[in-house]
């Protein structure tokens, strides 16, 4: 992922817009590869409800979630009128959703996805001191991403982060951004099971 900031810096404004369009196409491809044996794709209302349930800590069980342990690391990214939500859970589950509907809930069943998502979760956990208690669950505006840390006691957030700052590595959240992109790349490599 060290190469990504250099490539983005060389693209300029027009190139960055093309990059963002490529990400939208990439997400569409991920959604299109979801197996017919998987559950039906969620609609936009289901996506909003699922995201709200995660961020409000609704339904957290009495499992082994420790006092300061991260239950879920979540990133919302506004890309060309759509918000992609990536959620990595401490039990290995990985979920990806789009505000336009669609997504996948079982990405964690693939080792490569699970490994990169675990790295995202770990980086987010080490960034906990950069976050603050969430006072709402708003989605990011155009050109922004928002990172969320969900523990048993609280939901914490980065607040809106400028994507250009993430891409140029001038944001403290650049490491989490790169791990999230790695997880998205692994999801993009999935093929339907035989």
C-alpha cells in the first residue's frame, strides 16, 4: 500500500476523480460476484438499519468483548454520490455495504479478506486515542471518510476526514485507510465458490 499515495499524488485532481470512479466500478464488481447461494442483497433501508445497529452497539452479546477491546472497526467512504461501508468484526466477520443497496455479509469466510480485515481492526484499535465519543451516526459528505470504533462501552469516531489527506498520508488516519483499501482489494479478488 506504500505505492498508493505516490500513485494518487501523481494523478492530480482529474486523475483522483477517475480513481474514485474506478472504486465505484470495483464495488459494483464485488457486489456482482456475490454467489447466488448467499443471502439476498440488502436494500438501502436494510443497509441503513444494519449500520445503525452496529454503531449503536445493538445486539452485542455477552461474548469475550473486553472493556477496551474493539468489537468492530467501520469505515464509511463517500464516493461519487454513494457511501461504501466496510465493517470488520473481532470474530472475523467482514461486511461491505452501499447506501444504494447491495453488499456482502460473509467476506470473512475467505482467509485473505479475514487477514486484511484483522489488520484494519488492529490499526483502528491502536488509533483509539485519536478518536472521540460519537454524537450521532451521520454519513460522510463528498470527498470525506469517517472511521468508527465500536466497543462494548462506546462508539468512537474520527469525525469526517478529507480523503485527499488520507491519500497523501497527511492524516493520522492514513494507516487505517490503507488497511481498509487492502481489505476492499481482497474482497475484489473473490471468485464464486465452486
